[in-house]
C-alpha cells in the first residue's frame, strides 16, 4: 500500500469537517516544504550575488577604518 493510499484510507470515515482540516494541514505542509526548498536554492545563490554589492553604497564609501570606527562608536 502506498503512502497516498494509506492517507486516503486514514481519512475515510472521518467527519467532513475533520477531512477539511486534514486537507488544510496537508496543503500547509506542501507550502512549507516548497518554502524550505526555495530558501535552500536561494541561499546557494545569495552569497554569489552579494560579491561587490557594497562597492557603490553611500554607507560604506570612504576609509574602511573610519567606517569601522563609526560603526563601533555608534554603540557608545
């Protein structure tokens, strides 16, 4: 018996309201799985897309040591 058949058999005899809840939960799991797989794929690409991304930033323009001092002093 396949997993799909077992899920179908488990849902048989349940009240319709519970079947709706089961369907809602299954759709939630499917969407969560898709979101996780999309995040994993995005993480693999995200670091490469950041290379050189700050070179034109106004925030990080100037002497790197002064920028670091400014960021550190911000907390004092």
